[in-house]
C-alpha cells in the first residue's frame, strides 16, 4: 500500500483549496457535477462540503476533473 504523497502538485493544490476554503467543482465519471468546499483529502478520497455543509465523500478514481469555481 502506497503512502499519501504530499509532495505531488495535485495534492498540494487541493491542500491550498482546503486552506483557502475555495469553492470547487468536481465532475465525476458518471456525469454528476458537485460544487462545494474541499474539507479534507486522503490517498483514496476527497470530502466535499456541499452548500448545506453536508459532507460528500468522493473516491478519487471517480473524478474526471476538479477545478476552482468561478
């Protein structure tokens, strides 16, 4: 099992979104689009807080893209 690599640019960018409480869009393979703020990330998942501050746990392998909103 590999460790969570915080030296990767993608991991650092998501950490910046978390720190700045930046709203993001995450599009999933099935076509769903989620908007919210990244609450945490680990090696397998990203937790997004939706507009009602409800957590959505998204598996990384299901993500087509993640981008800042706006």
